C-alpha cells in the first residue's frame, strides 16, 4: 500500500509487478431464485457446479415471485425486481452465497419492473429493467455496487427497449452483454456495455435465432445462450471480447423457454424453464470452452419457469 504521501514502497511495487499475491477467490455454488408453475415461488435452491447432482434448499425470497433477475460477486448474490400476486416490484435483496438462509433487503431499483435481465462483475451489478409502469419494453439499465447496500442508479440505455430477457445477460470481468428479448415480437439483438463505466450500450451482433426467455452462461472469454421461446433447445455462443454474430454450440437435453443460466466459468448450467406448458425441474450442463450438446446435471427442488440463476464464480468474476 502507498504511504500517506501516495508513495509505494519497493517491496510493494515488486509484489504488484509480479502479480503476487493477487488472486480472486471464487465460489462454485450456483443459486436459483423464485419462479412460477401453478403458483409463484419464494424458493432459493443451490448446487455445487463442480459436482453433478440435485439442488438443495438454500432459503427463501421475501415474497413469492417470478420474472426476476439476479447477479453476484464471489461472496454475495442479489435478486432484483420481479412480479408477485400483488404486482411488480422494485426490490433488491441479497444473500451470502457460502451460507444458507433467507434474503436481506439491499435497496430499490429506479422503477418497479419485472422480466428484467441482470449481470455484472465482481464489484458491480447491472440490471436492465424489462416491463415497468411506463413502458412494456424498457431500455433502462440500472447499476449497484454489490459489496454495499443502497438504491440502484441509472447506468444508461440499451440500443432498443425490450423485455423477457430473463437470464440471457452475461459478462466477462470487463464487459456486460445483453441478448435477445421481446419488443412487439422476438428479437435477435445482442448489446454490450463496459461494466466499470456508465453510458449507453453498443450493438454487438445477433443471436442465431430470434428468441426471448433464454438463459446465459459465460467464462471470462466466451458467452453461451441456451433455450428460449421460438428457439427450442438451441445453444449458441459468442467471444465476449470481440463483436459479431453468435455461432451454433449444440443443444439442450429438452426444448426449454423461460429458463435460467449461470456458470463457474468452466461449466455452464441451465435450470428449470418450460416445455410447452409444462414446467421443468431439469438442470443441464455444458463445458463452455468446447462445443457440443448439454448433458443432465440433476434436478431443481421444484419444477418451475421464469426463475433466475447466478453463481459465485461466473465469467464476470473469473
């Protein structure tokens, strides 16, 4: 550390130059929040992404809700917005990923909204508001500092207003990517922003199909998008540091829309969703650095769609 005059010692300079002892601790636990089937759920499930198996109960949200979104650092996961039987929410609430228990209040979004999309880095969470009181397809992006608590602030805007992004946003440590969604119909738009700054999004390219309600999972370099309405079991991928259209990756084990997705930067997992009108409890997994079809990972505790997932080791943390 520098002294009070801002001068670094020689030993500190050498440690920084050699990247010692700099590292980022990661948490392989993924959380799945909320969702709906015949009713809405306040359930939070968790898995260890490194080991296949069924999900376990983690705790509860503050209300039974669906069409919410989430993001996380390596220690804290935040759930944002959503819809309950009483209407849309502006609520932000969080849990400590390594422990289990119910959520704690974090603050509020800039507007009540559901069908939001969230992603972020180890320090900052981004939330694209979906359906708000003033619009059915918002382009507004909010942000928060994950380690603190407080209300969200305005970040900028997407290139177009859209909703039903579900869990389709993902990130590297520097760049956040928002894909697909719904305006008056499904879209194939991919936008990106620099997470550490503020400002409007820039066009990245297009997904392989027009779709909404898909899940996203990423490493520090590659993003994958699975399922979604109108796309069935499709998985495609992008290289996050570049721009361009998505490329075919493989297929999920079943056609699924309104699905969730997250990763530990090596493996991606896609959980829940809906096959036709049937809610699913299926969790699929892929190896992000390769291409190929998903394989079965295990099951959620409750079959449901319009849920959201995040982890303590996703591509924005790696």
